[in-house]
């Protein structure tokens, strides 16, 4: 699922599209793989630059590494996760401090879509749905961001996500772990 959503999100993103200065602007933030076991698949978040100057990161990968049984839950794909909202500068510091690549792509949203995205993110931030059971494939930082943007874009992303993928999820995951291990991360 991760392999399907991230390319679709990037296909729906445009590095040159801007929204009206009166509306917020949204970016898809892709964060490369890290050295830790939990970072082997990379990360994704949404960035919102508000007209009033606020610059926030909406990170669906918030976890408490001190939660009981974290590493076992990580391997089982059942981590208690949450939407974490921070200044974008904090997200940059955190992931650049882990020596991870960070790439931002402006989402191709019109003004109404940008406002809808902001409304949905702000609502989620103050709702019990901000907490969820993270799963490596089916429910994670990338799927949460992609589904939200796809909803705002009225399904434009999901049509790109329907391309067939060769092999099984297991094949894809094992190949990804093998590549990470081969390069020493």
C-alpha cells in the first residue's frame, strides 16, 4: 500500500502550482529512510503554510517509543500512533538530525481544496480520530496523508494508485529491508 500511495501523492503534487495568497498552501513532505529499524520505509507528513504566517507540520507518524512493548508492536504492525502537529522547523530539525533526506512538493490544490484540507487537518487535530493503530502497510503516515489529500482532491490520487504491483507485500517489504541492510542502515 505504501508503494502505491507515495508515487500517487507525488503524481498529484506539482512543484509550481500555488494557491491564492488569501488561502493556506499545502505541501507533501517526503522523508527518506533512516538508520533505525522504525525508519526503514521512510516517512511522510503534510505541511501547511497559513496566510497569517504559521508554518505547521501535520505528522501522522507520532509515536511514543516508551510505550509498553514498542519494539514488539512495531514488528507486529500494531503501534499506538497519533497525529502530531508541530512547527515545520521542528520537523526539519528532527529528521535532518537523523541524517534523513527531506523533500517538499507543493500540492496542486485550488483555494477551496486548500481550505478544505486545512479544515480537515485542524478538525482531526482536536478529535479522537487523531489516535490510531499504525500498520506498516494498511494504516500509516503515508496512507493517512494520502487518503486525506485524495479526499480533498475528489479521488484524483486514488486513480493513480490502482496500477498493479508485481509480487506480494511480503516480497516488497523483504526486498526493502534487504536493500537497507545491504547499504548498512
